[in-house]
C-alpha cells in the first residue's frame, strides 16, 4: 500500500529528502506522496523512511492505493529499471 500525508503535516521538510524514490513533493498546502512512486521504501530500507523521521506521525497507509508486498516489490523493480534507462 502506498503511504499518504495527512493534513496534520506541519511542512517541516524532513520527509522529502529521505524518500529514495522521490515520491514526496511539496503540494499546495502540505507535502504529498505520489502513489505511483511510493514503495514504502521496499527495496531500499526495512521501514518507510518518511514515517521514521516524521515528528507529527502524519504518514499512514493510503487506503485508496492498496498493494501487496509483491506489488510493491514489482513497482520498486519498475522504478529502478526506469531510473537506469534514463
């Protein structure tokens, strides 16, 4: 499942540089996570790095984008293949 940033986000800027897939960006009011790029850090780390550094605990699983661990792994592999092809 991709992650999402809730409106409790305080725009502290700590999550964006931690994302190995560059899935986090500044939105209109708070940071946002692109579900097409979010793998919950699978393939990079044992836990989502944005969740680990968030001081207000505002990054839950996104119920709008359910994915299995296998689907997250496949997404990671696609993203890495795209990155190598760039």
